[in-house]
C-alpha cells in the first residue's frame, strides 16, 4: 500500500472520528489549516482550475473545512431531538442571523453576488461568492460547536499548542538549514516557512498563537506561566525568522493593544520583553536589519512586487468608485486591461483594502467598515470591566477571550494589507464565530 493511500485512509478516519466526537472537530480544523504542505500528498484536480487559480488544490485544511460544514449542515437538517445538550443547530443558526458580525459579512457576500450584474468575469464572481458563502457557514458552524460543546477554552489552547509546534519546526529550519518544504524558494533568502506555502501567512498564524498563549497565561498557575513564557519565546523567534515585515508590524500592534487593554504588570513586562527581543534580534541579524531598512528608506523599493498592483487597483477604483468591477474582477482586469503592468506573472492583489475598493467600490468598503466597527464595539466595555474586576468580583475569562479574538482579527486585517487573504482566510471566520459565541455568553452570564 502506497503512502498516499495510508494518508487518505487516516484522513477519512480522522473526519469520521471528528463527526462522532464533535468536541474534537475544532482542534482538528485549526490543526489542519496550517498543513498546506499536505497539498503535495493529494492529487491536484486540474479540471477545477478553470473555475479559478488553486480551486483544484486539495489539502487537509480544505478537507476538514468541508467536514465541519457538513457536520453543521447535518445538524441543521436532522429532526429536533429531546436531548437539551445536543439541541438542534437551527436555534444557533437563528442566533447567527441576529449577530451584527455575521449580518455585516453576509451583506458583503450578498453585495458581491449582486455585482455579477456588471462583473467583468461572472464565473469568477460566482466562484468567489460560493467560496465566501461556504466560509460564512464555517463561521456559523464554529459558533454552533462552541455554544453546544462549550469550546471557549479549546480554541485559544489549540492555537497556542499548534503555533508552538509549528514555531519549533521553523526554528529547526532556521538553525539546521534543512527545510521540510519549498527550500528552493526560502533557503536562498534566509526565511522560514515551516508547513506554509507563504512565510507571511506563517507569520500571521504565529502571531495569533502568541496572542492565544499570552491570554492563557493570565489565568494559570506559575508552572503554566513558565511554559507559556517559553512558548512565547519560541513563537517570537520563529516570527523573526519568517522575515515578514507586515508580520512584525502586526505583532507590534497586537502587543501594544494587549498591553493597553489588559493593564497587568505581567502583560506589560511580557510585551516590553517581546519588543526588546524583536529589536535586538533585528539589530544583530544583517538580513533582518536590511529588510527593515528597506522599508524605512524606500517603501516602494521594499514592495516592488506590489507597487503596480496597488497603483492599478486604485486606478480601477477611480474608474468605478461606487460599485467596483465586481467580486473577483481584480485579477481579470490585471490580465486584460492592465496586462502590461504585470511583473513576474503576479496578478493577484496583495492588499485587501485595495481589492475591496477595486472590486466592490465604496459600498463594499462601507460594509467592511461596518464589520470592523462591530468587531471593536465591545472593547471599551471589556477594558473597563477588567480595570474594576477586583472590586466588583467580575469573572474576567470571557473578557480575555474577547480581547484575544479581536486582536487576532486585527492581526489578520493588518497582515492582509501586505499579503492579501482577509475575507478568504478561514481563520477570520473561525475567530468571528468564536467572538460571536463569547459575546453571546457574556449577554446571558
């Protein structure tokens, strides 16, 4: 029996196990998404590539995404049972429709579907709408699993553990110069990628892991704090090794946000220590220092692969300010109207705001703004609650979890301005489902 068949059988067994013991579905999903290396273990369905680039790619992340959505759909359609613990998923779907976050994201998808009327590439618009709709249901499924399976602590723990493990792989690559994947791309430029196809996305995941680890350290024993501190050091060291400038920026913003929102000496000292490690490592490493200096001396020179994409995207927005080109129209326009601007065959947008502006215009940007307003809506209340928690005997755990989710979404948003993949990132939808569940539990507690 070949190795590929063994992998396929193990995957089927893992999906079946997750369906039977649904409390493990979320950890399996969060574990599978970073394993982009697994795309080399499954056949490439090239017949599906006509619907868009990478549509025919199969890997663990997509398999378990569909597994979670399928489990949720099954619960939506099953007869209403008498078991109160496993109440019908239709109840949580109604709550999802009432959630401002899901309403905003649903409005974005509906506007994208409506844009098919004037879209430059209706096939790509249809594919984009279908992809976002699936991700919307993924977020709803995460909300349902957390509400029914009490998975609030499971999500940050899984992020922290997997991020630490992947950081260990990255550190191994950094010191051994033995890359497990894509060595021909990353080894010559001294950047690490672990199991990710893109080092910047690896950096994004590591930051989410850092936030999860820091939040968990706030409510644990001294031994737990020590383990958390060691995990943070490993994660930050791997983050430096990615060479991701937008990742470093996102890390700084997330760390400062954590220090401001959670005013505890341990948090402030951790943030200061992390920043000191970041600065010291950059100063002592010529390769990292050169990447920083490129940004400070000449922004466009540091992002030559993106300059023409941004300029072209802004021109698309200028010509179609209100409605845009239609969802998925950016790449089509780059390959046709702006084909002479394309460098090295890179035609996908790397800046999420520019993508939204070009494809869905001012209305799309307005919906995105509404979504972000709702993301940050509860932060001031959380900060005040934590400030007076000792006097009022408030349970702080839900507030810490809310802060984690908000800062993690912030990380994805900042990172998406340098590498794209904001609405397309499954972790965004996992975190939206998680944040919605946290806030719902705050309302009833």
